C-alpha cells in the first residue's frame, strides 16, 4: 500500500505520513483512559469480540477527509464487511456501557496514511485531487485480533503500542 501511495508521498504536499508499522484500523477512539479503567475497557473489548471469527477485509483505493481541496486525512479504503460492521457495533455498545459516548458519524472503515500539516495553506494542495485519483490499490488482509492501542503523541508523530489483544476465533 505504501508503494502505491509513493507518487503522492514524493509530490511534496504538506502531509505528515504515517509510518507503515503504525497504520491501523480504528474501531473506536477513546481518548485519555485512566489506568484504573483499563481492565474494564479490556473486558468490554473481549465481550464485543467474543464468538467473532477471524475474517478477510478488502482494501480498495485511496481518498481524503473532508475534501481533496482542503484535505485533513489521506486514507486507504476498506470495504464494510458485515463481520466488521457487527464487530464495530458490538464494540460501540460494550464501551457505551462504560460511559464512552457512541459515535454520531457513520462508520467509514479506512486506514489513515497521512495527515495534512496544521498550518498548510490550500494553495499547497494544487493538483492534489488529481494525484489522489491517479492512485490505484487493491488487496485483502485477514483480521485475527482486536487490539487496544495506546497512542502517545510525539513531535515526530504518534507512537502506537498494543496494550491488550483479543484473538478472534479461527
């Protein structure tokens, strides 16, 4: 996927690219979680994933949020597989019982590849929409676990650590 996005990366747009090892699919962003609540979060994620079998996901194409003229996030698209949709709903419900609010937006599965720099000007994205449209990518991958990930923001970008993992059944 990184190789497919290389022309965009090399074009010099003001985007901070995510390191390959940090690319991930987010089911639910929790924000700051106090240490004493982590066991409850782990249990809720385990409950949500209980009985879910590992499954294949299909990656297809690239896009941006909110728009190519003023991008904030560059992403690779993921087809909304029924198992993924169910897992997301179950995760939302389980974490909502702990007081984490439900997401108001529709779930749009994607892998974040880069984020526009905060002080970037719209003029710095000249030709960006066309460049994204030129990119092609398609691949499948197997989802075998649901992970609770801690992110630490650093000047060089976020650093992610898996702090709990729930294996899906085979």
